[in-house]
């Protein structure tokens, strides 16, 4: 773990710099709901773009999908969510709080936070009751003719019910996959933990359809592939581990699941799950809908129900892991600095352009021209407010890998300084070559610098 990255420090930075705000704050906040500010949005878009590149753009065997949040309610009956997507909950008759029965050892008593629920003489817990995590809503303006529906608790089912459409149109033969990014909703009873677990979140899920006898091989393949994605974008190896589920943890549909876990400030926790779902989903929807979901080879007539390997990741949880891994506090020239050493492809802003003396019109003019040239090709930021040192610190805190400074010398010899966020090295380059220089730098391979 770099330094002592606590959740409190991250929450504070995220808020101070406009990554993440508590939702509905002026009304006192809504538990387990967060809003993303400017840098949070840019960073979230980068996480999703890197996933889509790796899963779809760089491959021939996976296509994209964007299915509805609201699906026919029978989808959730067939998938097993109506009957089985539950958490066991207990209520405390004394403090009136509700707890996950299977997480009591990690939770705080509502009256004495140093104790776990059930540990004090005042605690009066009910028996566990199964509580469905799906948010219910109603479709239709007229109450009597309306239809109960659910906000999707995962994006995967939208993929399964489109299997036939996509398999026909995409002209793909197993193994092939369908990838989707989208919002999911779960009525979680949660102890907080910032954006780790929220009521509303975004998932990045891919269902990979394979011949049954190849399922085990592809399951192993996707564990490695997904692990390498986190490494590729800068998460340190020592903070990642793969944890296979014990047989009694496996979902009803799964013959094998492994979690990629990250060492969050709350301890090792799931970042992504990779499941071997067998043919459970396609068979369940075939039976419930009457539409046969299988693969038929038009040339040979061979037919079978593909097995499914599912890497399911969370956008928000990934973003949190990237932030935790990047966060560092250090002392530079006897002054403390907080820096986010984000991979340049994850960092919300790639380059900042700063005129050294904001009152100097020539410097400001050159800086604005350079900024306008750069923002055509990368996310750039122009800043002429305050001391240069403070402006650097601000860019460090939002993780901007490069800063270009326009100073007196620029006006004489057409050069600018480029400052590297990680090494703090400064180099003079020609202003005419700045755009190419920055693009080359961003394309260079990047590994997390040591020094924590
Ligand atoms: P957990 O055990 O943490 O509840 P899960 O096993 O139920 O997670 P999956 O159904 O496998 O999660 O969902 C895939 C991914 O979606 C998770 O690995 C996580 O990154 C993300 N995710 C799931 N629930 C939430 C949530 N409430 N808030 C934020 N992200 C979530």
C-alpha cells in the first residue's frame, strides 16, 4: 500500500477537486449515492473507453450492445433474480437499524460503534429475513393496467435475451462475446465505504459464448486477460489477487467463479468477478420465453447451447481502485504535495498549459494559442489563476501527467518548459513541436513509479 491511503483522504480529495460529491447534498445527502463532478466524469469515461478498447476494438470476436435498463419482468423471473437475488437482513428492534446478517462481524452496532451488532446487552436483533435487492417500479400511467417492473440489477440479462439477435446479425461463431456497459441498481444495505458499494452504479460486463467442452479453458483465459487489463493501466501487481470462490459461495448458476480482488483501504475486496455460468442462462430463457437460444452451424447443421464465461466489472469500483493506487503524499523541496500518479490513459486531463505570469498579455496569448491547439487532440486545461507552484499542485492532485509553462524565455526563443508529474523533471522543448511531443509522451509505455 502506498503511504497510508485512507478512505477519508480519498473522499476529501475527490470532493475538494471535484471528482465525486455526495448526492443530494443540499437536502442532507442520500446514503450510498454519489454524483460525479467534472474530473470524475472525465476519468470514468476513460475507464470505460479503455475497457471497450480492450474488449471490443482490439478484438475480432466481441461485439457491443446497449440494452434497456427496464426489461420485461419475466426476464428476472427466468434468470432467478425474483426468487433468489436476496441478501439476508436482520433488524435491531432497539436502534432500528438494519444489517446484513452475513456481514455482522464487519459492521458497527447502532448504539456502540466499537461493538458489532448483537454484541451489547441492548441489541435486539430479529431473525434474518431474505430481502430482494431489485428496485421495483411500475410501467404505465394507469394503476390498474400497469405492470410491475424492475430496474436491472445487472447488465448481463440484457445480453442473454439478445443472444439470438446478435448471433445472427454479427455472423459470429462461438467462441464470441457480447460486451455492454451500463447502469445497474441494487437496493443494498451498506455500511458506506464511499463509491465501493452504491445503490446505482455502472457495470462493464461481457458474456463470452463458447463450445461446452472449451468452457474451462476460456474461464482461465478470461481471468488472466482481465488481470492484465488492470496491470496495463497502472494498478500495482502487489495490490491485486485472484480469489477462487469456495464451493459453498458459488451462485446457483456457476460451476466456477473467481474474484479479482484489490487491496482497498477497507481490505481485500472484489473488484471484478469472472464466472463460468455454464448454459444456465440461455437454457432458462429458452424455457421461459419459448424461443430457442442455441448455436446452429448453418454449414454443418451442428447445434448446441453455448456455455458462458462472464467477466463482470464495476466502473465505479475500478475508478476507486485507480484512485487508491495512484494516491501519494510526499515532500518535495520541503513542501508536502499530494499527487495522483494515474496512468496517462486514465488521468482525466492529459496536459495543462500555464502562463508563468498571468498579467503578461504576451504570455497569456501564447499560452491560449497552445492550449487551443492541444485541446483539439487531447483533454487539456488552461490555468492562469494564482502562483505557479499552486497551479502545479492543483494539477498534481487531479493527476495531470504533463504541464507546459510559457515564460519569458518563450517570448524570446519559442521554447516552453514541460514538467513531468512523476519525476518532476523539467525540459525545454520548441513550442512548434509541443503537440507532437505531448502525443509521443502519452503514447509511451507507463509503469507506476516506485518511491512510495
Ligand atoms: P459484491 O460481492 O461486492 O456485492 P457481487 O459479487 O454481487 O459484488 P457482481 O454481481 O459480480 O457483484 O457484479 C459485478 C461487479 O459489479 C462487481 O465486481 C463490482 O465491481 C460491481 N458492483 C456490484 N455491486 C455493486 C455496487 N452496489 N456498487 C458498486 N459496484 C458494484
